[in-house]
């Protein structure tokens, strides 16, 4: 069967990664969480006191950043590694969410990440989620989905995820973070978050995960 690229873009915390993972499992495809890559870069910048405006330091830092994904056999989850160290839990914390969009606007960071993502998906057979997959990373993706949901639903989801990791964050702070990230992500100069003209819109405010997955799989069935 023909292998394709499935691009899932959209706003923060609207269920992209949950949907993408399940679609990947169903298709036997690789799943690539591009947000994790920007989060890992942010972690590295913070740990190494990289000034977000110092282009020379940023370029040097990017040379030293190696991001990989490995399957954890215990959880069956793909986890992010930064220079060989498992950073899956650390990069989901609120202090990373607070800074990640500032790092993601840096053109040098975007070029490096997009290049890696294109290499990861060059044999196709991937589900990639992010903000610019259908517009910049794989503009030729066979299936493009643009996901959104109302901000309260998204914040509640995010709060539950953080609680599962024993981080208690008030809903207001999460709403503020989501709104701030959406604004920075959709107004940046370099590959902003926008719905590709050929992407199907999926609003997940009032539907179940199964319905989200079905929606994507139906789009896939039209293409293969
Ligand atoms: O998907 P997640 O919420 O983990 O992404 C974190 C941040 O990474 C986003 O808010 C955005 O700033 C950035 N990002 C991006 N391009 C992508 C994926 C994520 O700019 N393809």
C-alpha cells in the first residue's frame, strides 16, 4: 500500500498528539511530535543560558543539540531524548511551555528543526504533528488536518495532563499560556501557524478521541 505523510497542525492542547499517535498506530506509521523538538531546544537554551537574541550563540548551540525519539517498552510511548538523555517529562513542564514559543520564532531554530523533520519523514509513512507541517515541513503532505478547540476545553485538558505528572497549575495560568503561545505562533514571520488552504478543519471541542481518529482515518482512506 502507498505510504503517505499525514500532517496534523493546530492550536496548542487541542488533542493533536493523542490523535496523531492513535492514527500512527492504526496505520503502522511512525509518529513524530515536532512540538517536543522545539521544547527540547528550549530546555537546552535555558540550561545553557543561551541568549535568545545572540545569533552566534544560537548557531553554536544548535550544532550541539541532537534530538532523537525512542520507544519506551514499558509505556509503549515514543519519548524525546536530548543529547542521549531522556527529557520526555522535563520538556512538558510549565516553565518550558512558558518559553517555547519565544524559542520557536527564532529563524535559525526553525531552519534546523524543519530540516531534521524533513529527513525524518523523507520515506513517508509518518504522522507528524505541529504548527507548520502542512505549510512548511511537508507542503506536499497527502493528508492535512488543522485542529482547534475552544480555549477552556484545551486548558482543562492541559491541566489534567499536568496533574497526572504531579504539577498543579491554576486554570487561569494555563489559559493565559495557551493564548500567549497561540498568538506568538500565529503571528510570527517565519512559518506561522495558519490553516493550509488544503487542510481539513477539525474542531475537537465537543467530540471524543475516537471521533477525532475516525475523522483523520476517513481522510486517509480517500488518499490511499
Ligand atoms: O505541540 P506543543 O504544544 O508541544 O508545541 C510547543 C510549541 O512549539 C508551540 O507552542 C510552538 O511555539 C512550537 N512549535 C512550532 N512548530 C511546530 C511545533 C511546535 O513552532 N511544528
